[in-house]
C-alpha cells in the first residue's frame, strides 16, 4: 500500500513537471523571446551607463579594455539587427558542420548499415555480456543522432527476451545507453561540432581568435564510455531487473537475424572502411603528410584537424554507400541523394532553431551584455571564493536540473554558453572544460526528462510489455541510472580535474 501511494505521489509530481514543461514555448520561440528581452535590457543598461573594465586578449596580447552596454533600440542598434540577420544565421559555426556530417550519417543510417551492425554485434554476444553490449551499443549509437532511440531501444527488449530475461530491463538498459550516455562515445558524433560551434561563438566574445574543436572533449568522452557501461550494467542487473515482476510474453519474440544481403553489405562496408582509413593514414601519419601542418609537421593545428568534419562525414558516407550496394538497399546515385535529402529534412527543426538562436547570440554579442555579465559574475564568484572545482560541480548540477524542463540540448547550450563560457574563462576555466561540465549535466537527466522528444516513444515501448506503464513508471525505472550516471560522472570529473589531464586533443582544463 505504501508503495502504491508513493507511486501515485510520484506520478502527480511528474504530471506537474510535465504541465510546467509543456507550458514553455518551443525552443525557437523561446529564443525569439530572449532576443526581445536582450533588446529591452540593452536599452535599460545603456541608459544606466553600465560598463566594465577587464583584461582582454587583443591581437594575442592582454590589454585593459572598457566596455559599455550598447543600446539595440538606438539607430545604430536597429540597423545592426536588420543588416546582420542573414549573416548571423549563415555564419553560425554549428550550422555548416552539423549539416555536413549529417550527409554521411544519413546515408549510413538510411542504407541500413548502422541497424545491421548493431544487430549483428548484439546477436553474437554471450549471455553474460548482453547487458554491457546493449548499453555500449546505445552509447555508440549517438553518433547517428536519434537512430538508437528508434532501433536499439526496442531491440534491447527483444534481445533480453531471447535470453529469457525481462524485456523492460532490456528497454531500460538500451534507453540508459542511448540517452543517458549521450555525452559519451569512442568516436566523434554529430553533436560534437554543434556544441563546439556554440562554445566557439561564446569564447570569441572575450578572445576573437579562440576556436573550440569538435574533438575538444574526446579523451573524457572515450573513458566515460567504459565508466557508463560498468555503472549501467550494475544498475540493470542488480537494481532494475530484480525488482521487476515476472513477465509472461503473449507471443514469442525474437530478434531479427542478419540476412545474407546484409552480411554481404557489411562485408562491402568493412572493405570500403579499411581502404578509406588506409588513405587517411597515408595522408596523416608521415611527418610530411599532406594533412599535417606544413610548417611544424604537427597535427593539432593542421589541415587534418581543420577538415575533421569532412573526414568524419566520409567515414559514414563511404561505408554507407558500399553497404547499400552490397545489401541491395541502394541501386543508383539517386538513392544516395534521397538519403542525404532525408537526413537534412530531419534537421528542419534544428535549422529553424539555429536561425533564432543566431539572432539572439548576435544581439547578445553586439550589446556587450555577455561581457558585462561574465566579468561582473566572475568578480562576484571570485569575491565569495566560489571558483574552480566547486563551481564546475555546481554548474553540472544546475544543468542537470534545467534539463528536466528544457530537454533540447542544443537550445540550452546556445542559451547558456554565451553567459557561462566567458564567465568561466575569466576564472581561468577553459571553454572546453565548461562545455564538458555542461554535457555531463545535460546527459545525466535525459532519461528522466518527460519533455525529452523521445521520452514519449520510450513510454510506448514500455507499454508494449506493461499495459499499465506510464510516465511515472518510466521515470521510476530510469531514476537509478540517472543518479548513478550523474554521481559516477562527477567523481570521474573530480579525479580528472585534480590530475590536470587533457580532456581532448589540444584541450586543457584551464584557460
């Protein structure tokens, strides 16, 4: 009885969160509202004579700079808004990089390569390792954006049933990997250039030459993959599945095997990938390689790093095409173009969001309010002694909380980066580290955020095996993962910080 009441109370609380979240405008509308607020505040602060003096990097040197808030309601401000709108949009760093990499991912996904690979790996896994493999594949699937939600989450349930285990445990494990592990991976995915672009735009308000690379968090992400697999496996096997009631299937369900055509396609894709990697290695590994820095022979500031998005796009595109012809899912170049078009059309909401986010960022940057806020905020934090590691941990927890109400990661980062990246730079924390802290908080609570776009889909998957399942059922099942991931990630973050380890190629903790 106590549990039942507790469940009802939990559902009422979650229903309240859902109502509050649904009352918020769409992310694009939210940015338009913020854009209007920035215009109004710029007028107020300008009339108040708000300004700050700080040390800024000018032409590679520190110079004392005084900045006054600019009035966007003045003649110059209104002209700037109108004349810079298109440039703000087309010049937004994340736009081109995300669209480019999704051309390749769209072909690899649409041809069936990603789905076939996940099924082949999962179906050839020993029973003792099935939980770890499902979580691992879920984490890896985020390189293809939302593919894991649609393909791997329901597959997790079928795989668990095939091994005589509870399907909801399989759903939970897969969902934890796909959504909770959104900021972990062994590879660089489509989200990395998007986040890096927004962090770059924010960092350049203080340092015009600063660039955050898409690989900025890669070392930490790589190690995080194994951490989350271990934590997620323990939670699934020791906490989630033992508490689930016995399941009696209505019909026998089995995971689809990999067909002969799919096997041939995977073989073609493997050969194509090997050839492509050999070509890239020839261009990068030799000290005089074409893609190395022609002056220093280095890699960090080289044509290879500057072209990493194109290289990653081709790493999906070439195997995807090879698989398609091998598996007979592609018959001509027209099919390839259609898959690219489908991938880009799937980003329509992102493109609309970027337009309004770009206008907000453009107005915010022009007004100088970001600089004023970051300098004054950094000064305040320095005065109260709340800096360094405690500050970063507080930022992770704040992001995790906000994520429950605003579930679109790009929307939150586009909103928070212009404020926190420059602020933390003033406190000696690199933009890459600020971005990493944000991604940990954002990823950890994805799986308990009812407003996350694929949460409702997951509820539907749960209801297939439990007719009475609802939002509260999913949240109560996923809560141990959320807390486990958040706590373990923070511990790893603390250790990483104390050891002063680089978080990615050329990316340090401190600014």
